[in-house]
C-alpha cells in the first residue's frame, strides 16, 4: 500500500489512529492489517487526517481532493465541461446537467407530498407545495399583499403603477417610462 494514496474513493486502505499503539491500517483488498510504529506516525498522520492540501489559486479555499478543487475552480474560470448531448447546453457541474436532462427525459423525481404531482427540480416542487401550505413568501412592498409565486407578485405590481403619470414602478426604480 502506498502512503501517498490521496484518492477520494473509499476502496483504498482504511486508517485507524490509535492513540496508544500507533496507526492501524487495514487493507481490505488483502484483508491484511498493518500497524505502523509510533515513530513514523508523526510523519504520516498529516496525509491521512483529512488535511486539505489542495488550495484554490483564485480564492485560497482548501480541498481534500483534487477533484473537489477542480469542480470548485470552474466557479472562477466559468469552464463548463458537461454538455447536454441532446441540445448542446453546457454546465459546470454534472448535477446541473443531470437536472437539465430531466427536461428531455421527462423524469420527475421530486414528488409533492400533498397531491403526488412530480417535478423536475426541487425549487419547482417547493414553489408548488406552497399552493397547499398557503405560504406566501412574495410580499408586495406597496400594499403588503402576499403571493405564492414571484410572477403573480410582478403581475400584481402593475396595479400600483400609475398610468396617468406614465411611471411604471418596478423593483424600486422610477425611471422606466412606458408611454
Ligand atoms: Zn476558489
Ligand atoms: Zn439538453
Ligand atoms: Zn401538490
Ligand atoms: Zn400591492
């Protein structure tokens, strides 16, 4: 076994640090157990104790695995290596691509607890569930009325726009003239 094994998967040797005896390493591939003497423990624990040795050159955030750093770095570089094979849209993270591809496959893994309706994204489900719970997180700043959806609030906001002055009030800005 290599002491420089920094891979992220769980298939490598596992490590138990025992305060009194030293380091016990169990290699599940061979079912062998190694006990490292205390003298070399000080040299090896740092590489095993979860030290985050991969540092982002952009923001100095630290990561345990190179793959984690790689994914994080894309948030700085804007690199999007995951491409949808069906429509060509690109994504920085695999998970985002998977979520997107559900729009093609029709897969709806997020089910409403109240009515059983399926949704592609968790946020869409959350939004839908508010129609059951009556939660209205979008509040009109003008009159305090609550709305379940942002688009409904936006629609409502036109009520407060005054057509006689030609001013359309949107997100606190008064410089939009609709005439
Ligand atoms: Zn960074
Ligand atoms: Zn697509
Ligand atoms: Zn529902
Ligand atoms: Zn209002």
